[in-house]
């Protein structure tokens, strides 16, 4: 029974690796979209990321359940490998390979995610500046007075106060 559970665990780990690889690709696509300011495509991509996240959460729950069945507690990869070394030597290499792949993928995904967050922050700053410019352009201008105290309706010239001749 333990052998079958460990085999099921490896299958779940493979599915998780596949999902993390896909997540990495989606984050890379998101970075490119953010660089090109294509907001229409961003919504579609974010929906794909959310759906993939749900899939990853479900896989994690399955892995946690199997972990409890196999070892009696929720284990990390190192603990799975240690358990396999004591109880199922045939699976040690497979588990170690998956651990290496996961350890390589996670920092890459984290880096891409952090880059996307910074690009979003920068996009917000640019958008705010654009809005301020638009608001300033359409805001009512204050009155300009000439030297006699009359409103000057001419185009704004170099001086806001001009002398009447």
C-alpha cells in the first residue's frame, strides 16, 4: 500500500511540476503584455492564471492528503525523500529528481511575479500622471487680470498680468 501511495504521490508531483511550468510561462507572457501596455490581453491572461492557481491548490491538497496517509503528517520534499530512503528505496531517485525541478522552478516563478508587480506599480504611476495631465488640461482656468483690473480674455501670453495701453 505504501508503494502505491508513493507512486500516486510522484504522479501528483509531476502534475504540480507541469502546472508550475505552465504558470511560469503565463507569468512570462504577462510580463510581455505589461511591457507592451496591452490591457485587453491582460484580463484574459489573468483569468488563465487564476484557473491554473485553482488547479495547483487542488493538487496541493491531494499531495497533503497522501502525505498524511504515507507518513502520518504533512511532509515537505526532503521529508518524503528521507521516508523513501527508509521505506521505499526504489523511489528515492524519482523524488530527488522532482525536488531538484521544483527547487529550480520556484525561484524563477517568484522572480517573474516580482517583475510583474514592479511593472504594474510603474504602470499605475504612469496612468496617474496621464490622468493628472488630462485633468489639468480640462480644468477651468483661473481668471487673468490686466493692469486695469479687467479680465483678459486673450490667449495666455508670457505674462499673466499685462498693462493696458
